[in-house]
């Protein structure tokens, strides 16, 4: 049963399992104690720290283990901000950072836009560093669309501006070290096949850092609580193991992703593959299917045995599309993220490609999706469609159904209170070569107007 | 090789290991996802929550899993304080709470003294609840001396005062539920034989609680980060398992502890067994040995195969005796905490009792400890001993060496800059029936004066 959601959580790497087993026997005691069980635990902890530091590319005393990647982000951002309190409170982030970074950065953060590929706008990022900026955050690669960020260039801009750069390397650390120049780095073990419960926080020597929260002597005062030693040992061992295989596995999975990127638009009409086609993670690809309800699509794929995730609004508890897709300005309906775990076979990918077209067309059929624009342009020059109370992808389907009824040059206005419409109606216009006139706020939702061009 | 430091961290219970194994296969995916691996993870998480809630004695929706006991304490105290911000910021704690509670409560906390047994002074605790108290914290039982706290009475006082009570049940939850009446409860899985990396935080319905730190949707917003599911499953399974054996095992270990409590003072001269002899944890006993260096004692016991811990100053990085022993006002030198893990045999305890006297006397011999007061009282009526720069137990040994040289009614003044002297010189006077006159601060350390009575 192919699991294609490694970017959420990767299955445990065999090396992680073996190391965890061993460390359950040898590493359950308190490494701060001086008796033999404690000394043994301390040796395991020291060795794990050296292994992880080598993979990160830092000194062991620059690296601490945290309770998760989220904890690493929270503690890293809070500590860096407190260490730079005299400079200011301003945080610069890209618009497509992980939610843990955005939440820790706070509502007053300066959010730098991204290109349609998901890559941060470097000039805007550099400009944002001015003034009282205390910290800048940029992920190494995006978790939803796989686009690699220009970390080296951003680090150079940060160095010139005297601003520390925190790199969230959660998605990429298993594939290789982050480009030099970062001041703080965070990562999460269960993303590379390590166990849950372990994050990494590296803080370069010389970076001002003041740990926040109640005092605790563990992990240089930077990560409170009894260390989760068996999991730490497993995290370090699996990081070394995946790194040893990374180059070969990246080449192999990258070719499989290229196959998906090329074949999906050929096999499934009205799809948009998103994210940078070249500067990207090797194992991750995301596409959106017009006129498809993401939740139904995921559940149909699950029925066929494929586990994938989605940034569509209908699969989130907030009823808004993913902030990443929104920032990129791409279609959000029928969104599918495929992230291949280590060892995924070409056969599994081929089977996915064989199954996907039927699944998408069956979902579309059930939703009554129109075929073609239709030629009957005998209707009025302006039509209004009431899609209030209807969720993605219905407003776009309603639009597609009636666009053929207005003459070329005529307009269709869709009334919708679905947040996804704001993203998907303009995206539909782009895909269909129609003109998006704009949105006007209404008491309930907004009125989206489209001019028929073809 | 007997490991007698269960209160630091218990070896993994066989049930924890088995459950962890199973959950590594079944529970590595994200329980928030809707595909089969996610649904399976969610089922495991739900089942673990029900099991843990039953053991705690709360509703499943009142309980969240945290990354450690320390995280549970930090998040519990911060959330409770934020929820009661309008009432005030004052926190009431006993003087013998775990350091995580004291640090989270902050420097302005009202610290309630304890009796010599380590039991909180209930009248003082009740009185402290007045005014703008936002939260009170009382452990269920002390982690260093095993004394059970009057939680039911404290809860009643809190109820009357309208103050929520947070009970840190880290040391006792494996032995049984906490008495009713608490508002918040925290615990730590590796203390009961569960894995590291799992804490519990229970917040009763109706208790005002506002989670602090960056927003995160996990665990009802009360515990950020990807859930450490295999460890959570193992924690819950092992809690149920130890509870099933708790009554029988408590009776058995309690008898072994009684044996230690009775035999140590008989076998080893000049020892003080501390903590409440009756209202105590079943598996934990602490005693202090006069004229003994705690670090040497631990290392000699380790050489004999016994792993114990100590609250002596010389075994801590801060060079001060444990705050618990200080608050109780008991001897801190040569301090040994024995905490028996599940399954400890009578033979192991007997072997400990057979080994201890020789170890203590060899340490004392090396330190040149005087035997008896000596009868030569022909010296001056007042003697000053310079023990500056000398660490515990040397200042007390120097005192004992010269007390016989002053006549009855004469005084010895010890100059010492060792923090342990403040506790141990009065304790020595109590054990030797000499009069402790008092301490006067000096430029370096203090001058401690003792009057010879016998």
C-alpha cells in the first residue's frame, strides 16, 4: 500500500528502529547522573550529538535536541529574538514558511512575498531586512510544493544587514546539509525517517541567544525536560543512514517525480503542476485539479491505496486553502501533494499514474462538471451566479457552467463566501484564458467578476 | 547490578517496550491525516488518551500529552496563570516542589515552608492562598524524600479560597490516582516505567486555561508539535500495567524500604533517615551520613554495583545542597536517595545493607573523621577553625575534631564559605546534642558558632 506523504511523516527508517531498540536497553537512565547507567546514557547522548552535528555541519556544542521540530522552531525564534531585544522585535519571514514559524514570528512579522514558483522574492527579502529587524527566517525548501529557497543568497543578504538568519531545514536535512551562512537551524527527525519526539536546534557560536521559558539545566539551558534519549539516538543514527544513501536515492526519486510532473498534465485534463520544476526537493510534487473537491479526491485515492495530502480548503479545519498555495497564487482546488518516502518503487508511481485519471474524472462526473465552454452565446451580456454557501470547487464549477452563455466580451459575476474562490477563480481564468476583472466585497463574501475572452 | 534510582528514571516496563514496538509499526503517521495510516494513528492516540485519562481519573478531553513532565508543568502553570490574569499573578508553592515547578512559578512565588518531615505546613499553605493568588501548586509526593503531601486538605483549602490547584504527580501516578479536588495535574511517563518523551497535562473542565506560546492546533492547542505517538502508546500501556500491579508491589517494596529505614541507623553510626516514615511513597527512602562526602559515597556505591542519587552539595553542579533538604532543615552531607524500581528483590536490598557500612566507614576513614568528642577539655574557652575554601563535609569534620578541645560551655567558631555548612553545622549540633549559637556573615562566607554542651 503506497504511502506518498513522507513530507508529513516518514515511516521509520530500519536504522532508526535498530538504534531505538539498542538505546531502550542502554539509554533509559538520566545522562546527568554519575553512576554507570547514567554514564552510559551520557555517552550515547554525546555520540548522537556528534553524529547530528556532523550532518548539520556545525560543532556539537552548537546543537541541542528538542522535543520536536516545532519546539526547535519555537525555542529558536524566541531565544534569538530575546538575544536581540535591543535591536528590535521585527521578524522577517517568507510567506510560505511552515505554520510553526509563522505563528512563532507573530502577527507583526514582515511577510515577504514569493514568486509563482514558491521561491521567495529575494530583492523584497533583502529590502525587508532594513531597520530594526531582529531576525529573518527562511526555510531551506517548501513543505507543500518542494521549491528550494535561495538560502545562500538570503544568508549573504542577512550577513550584509547584520541580521541573523534562521533556516527551517525540516524538509531538506535528510537530503543534505543547508548552504553555509545560517545563524540558527531547525529540523525534525520524523521527516527523515527518524522517530517522532526529536527536533534539532543549532545556534552558531557568537549568535546572541537567550533561551526563553522557565530555567532548566538540560541541553545547555536551550531545551527543557528529561532528554528523550532512545529517540535521540535513533534520530542521529537514521540521519547518518539516510545521508549515506541520499545522493543515489535523490536521483532515483527525482526521476520518478519528473515522471509525475510530466505525465499528470497529459493524463488528467485541467491540472496545474505547481512549484519550481528544477530547484526542488527530489521526492515531492504538488498539482491541482480543476473542478475537483480535494477531500473527495483524497478519500478516493485512499480507497485505491494511495496516501497523499492536500492543501485544498475542504481538507483543512479552517476552510481556507493552504497559505502556501495562496501566497503562490495558484489553483487550490483538487490539490494533491505527493511526497515519496525512501525506497518508493517506479511501479508504485506508475500505478498511481494509472489510477489518478479515473479517480479525477469520476469526482468531476459526480460534481456535474461542464465539458468545454459551449458555443451557445445567445444569452445576456452579463450573468450573476449565486454560489453563496457553496464550498470549493462548486463556485468555480458554476462559473464554468455558465461562461458559455454570455457572448465573448460579456461577464459572469460569481457571488461566493468561500475563501478558496478568491484564489481559484483567478486561477481558473489563467488556465482558461479568460479575463479576471476583480473581486468586490459584499456583506456576505465577495462578488468575483470574469470577462469571457474565448 | 541493582539500580536504585527509579525516582530519576525507571527502566522501561516490559509492557512499554511491547507497546512501543507495536506502535512503531502502526503509529508513525500523522493522526491528523485522513488516510488509513493517519486514521490508524488517530485510533491509537484516542485509545492511549482514554487509558491515561482513566488512570488519572479525568475525562479524555481533559487530558493532553506533552513532550515531557517538565513541558507539562511549564505549559500547565503558564496556561493557568494566563487564564487567571485578571485575578492576579501570585503563585503559591511548597518549598519542596520539583525545580521545574519552582522555576515556572517564578521568583515572586509565595513559597510555603515544610515541616522537618518534608510535609507542607498546611496552615501556612492555606493562609498563603489569600489575596490575588492565581494558582497554587503542590506535589503529590516529594521526589527526594518520598513524603506524601496533604493533597486532599490542600485541595479543600484551594476550593474554599477559589484558587485552582495544580498537582505535580510525577512521583506518584504509577502508584495510584491523586486524591480528588485538583484543577490541574501533571505527570511524567519515564517515572513509572514508560518511555522518555511523554508527559501528561490534565486540566479539569471549567478551569480557566489559556495556552501560552505560539499557536499550534495539536492536542487541543495545549501541547505543540507532532505527537510522539509510539511513546504515547507505550506510556499509556505501561501506566495501565503498573497500576494493575501497584497494590501488591507497593506493599512489597514498602516493606523493603522499612527494612532500610530501620537497619541503616543501626548499621551505620551517625546517620539520619529523613522524610515521613509513614505517609510516604512505597519505594523511596533517603538518609544522610555525617562526615561523608556525597560524591565519594556515590562513586564507591557505584563501584559496588549500586546506582543511587544524592542531594548533597558536592554532587550538584551548583555546590549547594538540594533545596528540599534545605527546606526541611536536615543534614545534607553524605546524602543518599534509594528509590527501588518495580521488581527489586529483597536480596538486592540486603546486599545493599551489607555493603553500605563498609563503604561509609572507608570514606570516613579517608577523611580522618574523629571518634568521640575526646576528653581533653584543657584548651581555651573559644576556638576558631578556618575551613574557608573547604567543601562539605570538611567544615563539619573540622568542627568535630576540635569540639573536645574546648571545655563544656566553651565555643567553636567555624569559618566556612561552603553553602552546605549553613545546613550541616546546625544539623550536626542536633545529632551531637551541642548548641548551635548561630551564623554571622563574613566578607567571605560566614562564621558558625557552636557551644559545647556535652
